[in-house]
C-alpha cells in the first residue's frame, strides 16, 4: 500500500507563510492498494490538489470514505473535478446520520443546494454511488478491506482500518478519547470509568497488528482541559496510544489551524519528551503529517 497526505489541518483551511512546511489544506488522505485501487479518506480542501493529479490518469475510479460530516472534512467534495467527467466512477461511503435521519448521500445534497453552490448533482457526469456503512462491517475495495470503527466525536465519526496483503493502516478521523463525565469523587466515576476502559480496550483489540496509525492530535495536553468535549485528541495522547499499540509508525494530524509550523514542531517535540521518547529510540516511528508525505507499506 501507499499512503499520501493531501490535507492535514483541522477545522478550517489555513494557507499562508506560517503553514508552508506542513500545509494549510483540511483533511484528505490518498491510499493506494497493492493493485493500485484508489481509496480516499475524507474530502477536505486537500481533495482539490488530489483531483488535479488524478486528471493526468483518466478514467478515475475511486472509493471515498467520509469519516463524518463536519465541514472541514467534506467541503472539497464539490470541487473534486473527476465528478464532472463522463467515464469516471465514484463510490462515496459514510455513516447514517441519526440526527438528520439520512445516509451519506446528504453530504453532497446539502452542499449542492442552489443557494450555496451553482452546480447541481445532475450536472455531474461521472457515475456516483452512495453507500451507508455499518460499524464493524468490512467493505472490499479490489485487494483491500476497509473496516469502519465508531470513534468519539460530537457527530457520528468512523475511523477506517485498511488492510491489504498483510499490511494495515488506520485513520481516526476526528477522535477524542472517551472522557469520564463524572468527577473522581462522584459515586458514578468508577462505573463510568470501567465502561470507558472497555470501549478503549475494544478499539485497541480492533487495531491489533496495525502498521500505521494516523491520529487526530489537534491539541497539547496543556490545552486539552479547555477543549474537553470538542472531539479531538492530543499530541501526547496519540503518542502514548501508538506506543501502547506497538505500531510501526504513528502520524499525528488534524493540526490546529492557529498553530504555525514552528509552533507545531515545538509542541510535537515537547510531547515526545513528555512520553519519554528519545530521538531514534523505540520500535515506533513518530511523524507529523504534512502535505505530500508518502508512506509505503
């Protein structure tokens, strides 16, 4: 498999001199199976430069897996140029929205309301299919298997494990480790903590043998108390998780848009030190996601 990052920022695109090294586009990750099947994880603004690259190799056949429906993960989809070209085919996968009572098709439908976008879906000439997924039920894409797992975010959010010929990668989408809603001195704390521990143990078990973990690492541990419940992880927490799972590579992504590249790298270095990670030490390689980063499994 090959993994390439096209968008690594969270919440809002943040182009400019302060984000040139790591990139300012919002989430989009390209995965190629060993047989070169195209799997796209999320459709933030990073999907637009991916589209420009794909125009060099028509026709395009892609499976796009949406982690969730928040704006920074879907806003690039109407600008995915292969949608407008006859002969291309795209399958868009995602969760059923329990609030809206609709499947993944609403992601396109809502954005293409004429008040907000000048093109109707009927004008898109590619073949488009929508597939609403079930938690834990694998989907076969050529020689790869994609398994959706439910993670913790204010809306339904799927993380995706992709397995191909003995290699594996998992992307969390937006994920905050399950917090205990009770203070430590409350009588409900211990029981709720057991439930959280069971949830985390189940997720860890589903990620057994994982090669690459791509994790939402928006905040620092110091910032996190003010962000509790916002649905995002920390650099320190992701590093600890990657070590616990024993993954070969941990890639921290969904970078805070207000954080410059210099500040991001400093926060990452501090988080490694807080976890006792020394340069070149340990079985896990720790990376900051950047646009253009490629991993070969």
